[in-house]
C-alpha cells in the first residue's frame, strides 16, 4: 500500500467537515457568551433594517451585500481559522496612542 506524505502539518490535516479543528472545540465554548451577546445586539438591528431601511429602493442592496460578505467569510473559513496566533511586536495600545497623537 502506497501512502503519500503531505507537507501540511498534522494540526491542519485534521480539520473537520466545517473547518474546525477538534482541538479548537473548547475555544468555541469559551466564545459562546460573546456570540449570545452579539446576537442580542444584532438581531434587533437587522429586524429594524429589514422593516424600515431595506424596504426603500435606494437601500435595497443591503441584504445582498450582507449575504455576499457572509458567503466569502464562510468560503475562506479554513484559512481564517488557520491564521497564525502570534502577535505583532507593535501592540494595539501603541497604534491607538499614535492615532490619538495624529488626531490632535
């Protein structure tokens, strides 16, 4: 029996059918309260948009754009989930401080 050796690391080969590594399942459970909070914020917003603004001809493209963006994120989910976890040497606080200096 001939087996092929892959150059892909084992952690990336074990990606499930929806692009989630089994070792990352605990991470999803940690983010569950955040997801519930975001749903509590966004559901009323989308309800108001669907019943008001998206009914007008000038803004009717909103749901189409939203659907395309969600599809693009879903299509590239394996790449997004496999992103490196190391951080850049410049922290967000440095960037925020520089932005505040430029503002004034």
